[in-house]
C-alpha cells in the first residue's frame, strides 16, 4: 500500500533539465574556488578581482544542498514509499560522512597522517543532513518544508542552546553543539569544523518541499519559480541595503561589495536569499537546454558526486604540476591541510593563471564525466552506481 503523501507514479515527472543544468553550473563554479585554494590566493578581500572570484562561488553550497533535497523528493517518486526513501537517505548519508573523513580528506591533502588534520567539510555536512532527512521524510512534505523554513529563519536561536543546557560554556555538550551551530565555543580538538548542520538541514528540507512544484504543469511551475526567485532577490536587496546603510562601519569596500559580503559560516538568512533566489529564478528559464555548452553543463549536473570526487584530485594534481613547472618543485607541503592551504607569497598565482588552470581542469573533467554518465546509463544493473 502506498504511504500517504507520496504520488502513486513517477511517470508524470520526467528528469528535469533545469535541475541538472543549475546543479551542473554550480559544480563548475565550485571548481573556481577550489583552484583558488591551491593557488594560495585569499578567500575574498577588498580587491575586486579576488572578491568576486570568491563571491561567485558562494552559490555552490546553498544551491547544491537545496537541490539535494529536491532530488530526494523526486527519488521518493521512484521508491513509492517513505521507507525506501528513508533507507536510501540514511545509507547515502553515512557513506558521505565516511568518505569525507577518508578518501575526500586524502584527495584534498595527499596526507596519510590522519591525526594531523581532520575536517568537517561540506560533504560531512551533506551526509549528516541526509541522515536527518531520513527521519524528516516520514512526515508530510509540507510539514518538512515548514520545518526547513523555520530552521533557516530562526537559526540564531540555536546559538543560545549551550547556555541553557550547561553552565560551563566549554562543557562536552558545548563542544558537541559546535557541530550543530556555532556558538562561539571551541569544538573538539581532533577535527576542524567548517560546516555546521544548521541552517543547512533547513535548506535541504526546504528543497525537499520545493520538489512538489515539479509535479505541476510546466507553465504553472515556471510562474512560481519566477515569483519566488524575484521576491527572494528583492527581499535580499531591501534588507541587505538597510543593513549596510545602517550598521556598516567598513569604509574600504564600496556599497555593492558590502551588500554582497554576507556571512557564510554559518550561512545567514541574507546569504541564503542572495544565493537561492537567483538559482530558483534561473530554473524558470532552463527547463529546456539547447546547445553544446548547456548540454555539457547539464551532463555534469547528472553526475555531481562523481564530479566532486574527481575535481578535487584533478585540481590538486594540476596545482602540483603548475608549481613544478614554475618553480621546479611541487611545494606539496603547503597543501597538507587543504582546503586550508599555506602557500608563501612567492608561490602564489595571479588571477589569470587561476582561471586558466580552472578552464583546463573543467574541460578535462567534462570528458571524464561524459564517459562515466554513459557507463552509468548502460549499466542499470549496477545499483551501487546510484551512490556515486
């Protein structure tokens, strides 16, 4: 018997090109920031070229997490029951966490001394969010979306939790809570926490609810996307501008850079409006992709995790090669704690070299992803491929 809240058939919901294209686009943009990691250039700053190189990549994590929720909803159409979807999310989530602490860490650093450095990065965060979603998807879809919106809007409340639970700010609970939301305390010594779970679990839950729109007729869906995306952008511009004009003390950056310089760790409400609004609006106009560039981007969006694993390796190897060509040595020790790289000024790249390496790497990644997408499509019997 079908469980309440899930459709009886997935036949009316084809693979959505808009999802593949937008997800592929942010995956490509993500490579810019990760080439920047190995270039030694800073993550932002008052210099416009550096600032916008970092800013354009801010779309990656929010859009990918949001569409992970949407993809979970669409996968539920195939499962036809919440139990199957819940099992898939739990097992995939645990797999992502394990890979973050093992293979992904190695690809970033080429460092086998695991006691030296450990990172709770974006894949760690996505993995645990999927584990939590394995519980949430047993609820009504609208309830899941409402929970997600509540977490995003009222995320600052989570910072006060350690103070209510324990009188000692550096209690074991306080250290644990740093995985959930940053309260300004010190987390466990064995791991560096880059991505907390709040508000990201809210973003994934909201994306799950967003999946309901893909069951609508295309014209109706497009109208909703245009309205939702436009309103999100407008709210960001209004509140963000008021914030800059009222509270800003920064005189080094022009107004537009101050407006766009929103908090990512943890992701603020304005940061999410700034990034998700344009992405939703873009999906309204990418339902049907035409041309080789668009098809290439959409292909990457169809194999996102394979691309993610591969792009770290390709970028890391290309960085070592660039350093070898330029200086006669790889300077591998500077990447032993990547994505926190330590590159002396004399080894740093300029922006032109960064974008050249980025372009070459993405072209190489496309052709490998094209092979993998074909292999995956031709081997439906290999069910383990759905996890990669």
